[in-house]
C-alpha cells in the first residue's frame, strides 16, 4: 500500500465511506507506566537478541543501496523464526525456500504509535458493515480486507477470513479445497 496525501482520490473515497456508515473505532493502548514489568513481545525479542538481519545484495539492489536499510532490519531471530515457520508450513527446507534478501521492522508499541487495537462501536450493524467494507463502492474496484472489519479483530485470522470472503463474493472463487467446509469465515 502506498502512502496517500490528503485530497487524493483514496482519501476522498475514505471520507465517502465514513460519511455513509458508522465505522469501527480505534483506540490507542495505554502507555506503559514507570516501573511496569510488562513489555511488548517485540521489545523483549529486541532486548534479548540485539543482532539485526544482515541484508544481502542482489543484482537489483547492491550493497550501497542496502546500506541505508541497515538500521531498519528485523532482529535476526525474528527473520529466522519467520523462515522456519514458512518452511514448516510448506514442508520444505532452506534449499527450496531461501531466506530473505532484506527485512523491515517497525516496533509500533514505541512512540508516537503506542500500540492500539480495534473494537466495534456498539451502535454499528457489524454484519452489514463487514459486507459493505469488502467493496464499499459498487462502481469501483476497491476492497478493504483486514482484521479491523472482521469479527475476529486483533487476529490475523480475521484478515484471512475477510480476504477469503472478498475473493469468493467479488471474484467468484470457489471455496478452497484445503479449507474445511464447516470453517467459520464470519459474515
């Protein structure tokens, strides 16, 4: 997704959506209090494993270009764990699924973000808003897929369910053979 400037067609579309329906509210998570013993998992990983992923040059991105990305690399342990999970999911090893050339990491629990979560406003017709957001404008090919407009907010599974609904509803894709027919995708 590309960043958009105010007044662009996407921000105008967003304003049109907000004017037409009540939306889910986003509330910032409370800031940590002095002396708090609870820290976000990403920060615990950073503190326990400070070494960052080392970007690897390719024919498309040389060492000089990658140098400016060195400070935003994910901790090496995060990259290793992500690749281990992808390989396990597909039943393949490092020779079939090589590691990344570059990573990117942003700790959203740090200021100015402070973390956050999504929750439906009690006055919202959740079922209809979820369906509406999958294609908010019938005359435009704009789809909103994410956990914020699911009934599994805060879970990546909610985003997957919304995406699956959108693919079936607007692109005519059949129910995936790998997904049990009894699996609940939400409204």
